[in-house]
């Protein structure tokens, strides 16, 4: 075991898969010599060569097309979109090709592509760099969407994603890259996709979240414990497909729930979780299921970022509404 940040765990996962499978290829803008804008691929080109870890032109549409073509010839591409706000340039490859190919070819071909990309706020990036666009991906059938919140989860989930025979969108929150550190096995290991994780046990309220909002939720749960409330925090980890079984088990235990996301309220992940709970477990509820989310506006410039982003205080306020309903 070694102490790793999330960025180190991601690099380690890529190294493990490049070493274990010669068909794994890592490519994207500046991922080679420079090791990526956040150094997620640092040292990999010198270790595995320019044929397996290489730079591409500044053209996300070209990166997507290359991933499709390589998949059809037996490779496992792991392309990086430098910031997820640039995903619109590659949407045809993602939604029009990768997500549909297994169905289109009658299960003859698969698309074992893992698209990595940083996203998320709190680090004062320029416009279009911090947008939370995971809702767009989750609404496209044929894709799996994974968002880790810890270094341990990041490595295990990334290895599982690369080994999966279907396309995975693997999103890495910018603020978590170096702000969280924990023990991570140095050998390869996997965490199943589509499986949530209970980060904190509780009996009075369930909080469902993912990414950075897990840490804000845990902070809120600690504050609520001081007031005598026992709060369960569930990390969705995979937002498509959702782990309905774990969600329902938590709600049936606590009888109250809130769902937290960094994205705008209209963006859909939280709304989908609320809908699933309401449709499947309404008789277990003792209060409405509420959401904590960002306002339904364009992501603000850095000067207003801290006001706009949800935080543990917002979670506390919403949790108390549900607990005292």
C-alpha cells in the first residue's frame, strides 16, 4: 500500500493497464511528453513508448474518431478530453458512434473505449473548464458514466472501466486531484462498475452524492451528528447505470433522503435518483426527497464561483428540512 492522491492513483491505474494489456493505448492533447495538463499521464510515454502513449492535434473530434477506429481493430483506447467542457466537439463520436455500435452491429462489435476527462469547480478555471456535463452523458443509452470521489475508488474504477467492453465516460473532479490522499494498493485491483458505496452508515437520513459533493456531504453529516442525527452518505460512483439496489436499501433503512449534485438542478442526475426513489420506495418515505444543486444558470466566472457552488452549508439546510418534516 502507498499513500496516493487521486491524480497519482489515476496514473498508477493507467500504468497497470498499459503493462498488463498491449492493446491499451493512451492518447490526447499534451498527454505524451508533458504528461497531461494535470500530469495524469506523467512518465507513461517514456515507460511505454510513443506508439502507446502519444499526443494528438488540438481536435477533440479527431480524438473521438481515432478511438472509434482503433476499437474496431482490436485496441482498447483510453483517450483524454483535456477538459470536459470541450466534449461538444466530440459528441458525434460519443453519442452517434461509441454508444450505438454494439446495437448497430447486432452485438458483432463492441467499443472498449474509456474517455477520461477532468471537470468540476472550486479551482477558479476559465470559462467552459469546470462545467458539470455528466447529465448529458447519462442520458445517452449505451454509455457507462463513472465519477470517483477518492484515490482508492479512482484506481479500481479506472481499471474496471478500461477492461470493460463497452464505452465508459470516466470523469475526474479537478478539486479532488490533489486535495485528498489515502492508502491505495500498488498492485492492480478492480471495483465493479454500477455499484455504489456507503461511505458513512446512518439511520435517520440518506444523502446520495458523487464526486466532490461526497466530501461536502460527509462534512454535513458530521455537523448533523453533533445535533443528534445519524446520517448515511452513499457515494453513487457510477451515475449510469445507477445502483438502484443500494439506493433503495438505504432509503428503506432511513426513510428520508436528499440527493446532492454540483451540477445545475436541471442537469438531471439528482432528478433521476429522486424519481427512482419515488417510484420504487414511496411507501418507505416519511418526507419528500429534496435536492441540493447549483442554480440553473451558466457556470459563473471565477469571482462568483464560491457563491454559486453547493457546499456543506446548503446540504445542512436541506437535510434539516427533511429531518424535521
